[in-house]
């Protein structure tokens, strides 16, 4: 079965990141937060969901 080059690259980056942070999830999330601060234009800004109001009974 041929290997998918995209998956191969994703796994390679995952392993590299894991080595850099030593498996520490807090360090990983700090990297995400720092990236978001430095690149706000690349972050998704979801639209707020409308509030469903129930019918009020008298």
C-alpha cells in the first residue's frame, strides 16, 4: 500500500514538535497562543450563534 505523502509530512511535523516540547501539552498550547498573537489574521473568528429565546408565558 503506498504511503500518503501528506500524512507522512503531518506525522513528521508531529514527531518534531513532540521532541521540541518534550510531550508537555502546556508548552504546546503556549506555542499555539503565541502563534495566534503574532498572526491574528490567520485565526478564525467564528460568528456568534444567535440566542434562541423561548416564548414567555403570561
